[in-house]
């Protein structure tokens, strides 16, 4: 059951070149469930009779438990990524620290982004089972710290730690439920470096590159979070942090380019030759932009309902369900469509149109808009971004394989797709949070200038209708404050309008090619 990887263009082929996999088992369309079942049975039979087969060793109930744990953990990881969107108003009321509101959302993806490549290096050298369990423990420690945090600073540290641990497994789940299943049943996957001792394998990791890249990320995030709210843009701390960021980034680029204190094989960032392809560059840009189109609505739809309708965190989360459910279902549909239509550019083109249209409609929302309008407009965005939010993982790997890339090359481009996605999430939350706090503060300062409130109290109004300062306003003034904040939320959707438009442009720049090459016609069918 061989799959032939071919990137050659035959004479007479159209502009829609066949640039990827020629798989007789796939054919021009996807396999039917019956064909898949027969194929699975035959593969299992081969594995059971071949002592050198790489087939799975778990079956029955134990296989079900492992799959359930992995799938469920992915759900909880996604929950932890997005939960700050619903509880941010309650957190601000509890800790009375509006200046660090953005950190609550960005802390988790910051930890994840800093950890992606280090975890990848560890997985290449150590037992996968132990790493999964270790990542789970880190995630749970971070989550426990968040739950018991006495201060906003402790909550932020917990979010970063949870993101670091969750990134190691791409999960974040209830350790008390799932970890025993992993410990008992998950088979070990040992690295190929078994001849080296633990210290030799650890020493081969590019720790200098990890430190420089993580340091530069933390610095730029500190600037974008604190500047304009806690620090002035011309503050010495802002300027100093910018300088440190630039220095660390320059050192990181030089260190990776010259392979200083490491080797070219072990350096942290994948080699640049993997990304000289126009398609790989565009796929990473698309992944980055898709994250913007997901996380701006994900955070500011609950915000809208908490401000305008006074919803609790639970009710605001319920209001978000139409967006989330359609996003998930469309993501599944995209996975089914991709091998059938084969022209992956079509998915990105349609996604760009739907995201742009939906975002333009969200820009028109006011405090008097009926909830049904918000649901409908957000569903348009979900229909669009659901088509391309995770498609890049498969497409990037398949295209790298079609060019004859090794398994390490394929893993590298997929890891960079993950970095683009988490980086998009992080920057979306940073920029949107900065825009929201800056514009809302400016509008509310003008509105409440004669009420005797301090700057800190004015910022606390952005905590929502449960803010003590907000509750002290007269009904007419409170309505004007809600109008100002609602207008600010609408303004934030300019970010998703831009991301949708750029996504559409990138789709037009992509090669119009098949991802899966049709199987050649058999002589009997001629």
C-alpha cells in the first residue's frame, strides 16, 4: 500500500499543477467508510503477522481509554486557552487591577509559544510517555495556582506555567482523571538516541537559543502590555524594555545563523531552507491571521454581553456557543472537504470572504442591536475561519513531503505552523487588549471628567457592569458609558476585517494546485 510522492509537472498539465501526493488509495475523492474499514483491517492483519511492524500494541478497552484521554485533554486545553474571555470581568472585580487585564489572556499563549520548540527538542530525545505526564503535571500545577491565586500577579504566573505545561502535550486536562490512564496504558515511545545518557541528550539541546528567544518574546509582550496603561510610551522602562528586546532578538538571529554554542543539526529554530517556498510562507501567514479571526470574537463577544446585558460569566459563555459550535463543526467539515476538492486554495479564498463580511457586520454592532444580529454575524466569521484555522498543519506537512522532505523536515514545518497559530493568538490578544483599554479609557475620561474619579477608577469601569464605580453612576451616565465601551468593542473588529482581507489576498497569491494527485486510470477502466 505504497504512496508515491511526486512533485513533477507533466507536459500538458494545466495551471492547476499536481503538487503533492499521488495515492491510489485516495484516488480523486476521499475513501468511503467501508474502504477505510477494509484498509484498517488489512493493515491490522499485516501488523499482527509481521514482528517488525510498527502497528499499535494497544487494543480494546485500553485503546479506548488512551484515545478518550487524549481527545478529552485537547478539549480542556482549548478551554483553558479561552476561559479568560468569560471570567475577565469577575477577575478584575476580585483583584481590582485593570492595568494587568491583558496579561490574564496573554499569559497562557505566552507560555505555550515559548515552550513549543523546547518541547519539540525534548520529544526528539526522550520517552514520549514521560514527557506527556510531565507536561500534564506542569499544567495542573499552573491551574492550581490560578485557582488559589491571592493576587493578580500569582494568577498571571499560573497562566504562564499552565501554558508551558499544556504546550508540551498540546493538551490541558484534569490530571486526576486522565493521568492514571496514561501511566498505566500509554505505551512508551523511546527516542533514537538511546545510546546516549541523559546528560548527553540534554546537552545537545540548544539552551542558549531557547533562552534568547524566550527572553525576546517576554520583553516585547511586556512592552505591548504595560505601555499606554501602566507605563507611558516615553517612560524609561518602556524604552529600556524595547532596547533589551532588540538586543536579544539580534543575538538570537546571529546565534542561530552561525550555530553558536550549538550545532546546525541541534539549533532551536528549523533551517531556513524549509521556508523558501512561497506556499510555506503563505500558509504560515494564513495560520497567523486565522488566529486573529478566532480570538478577537472569542474574547469580545462575552465582553459585549457583560457590558450591555449585565450577563454573568456563565451566561456570557452560553452566548458564545453559536460561534464556538459553528467554528468546530466547520473545522471538521473542512477536514472532510480537503481531500475531496484537493484545491486547498479554495478553502482559504472562501474563508477570507466570510471572515471579512462577518467582521464588517460586527463593526456595525451597537448597544441596541438585538442578540440575534450578533449571533448571526459571529456565525459568518466562524464559518469562514473554521475552514482554515487548522488546515495549515496538514497542508504544510503534505507539501513538504511532496518535495521529498524528511520526517524531521515535515515535523519542523508543522511545529512552525503551531508557532504561527499561538503567535497569532498572542498578538491578537495583545493588540486587541491595548486598543480596548486605550480607546475605552480615552472615551470614558471625556465622559466622566467632572465626576471626581481617578484614572484608576475610570479604568475600573472597563471591568463591566459589576464594577463598583460603574454602579455608582446615574442611569443616564451609565448608559453613555456602556455606549462608549460598546463603540470601542465595535472598533476592535477592524482587526478582524484586516485579517480577513489579508487572508483573502494571501489566498490569491497561492499556487492553484492539487494537494492530492488523482490516481492514474487503471487499464481495465480505459
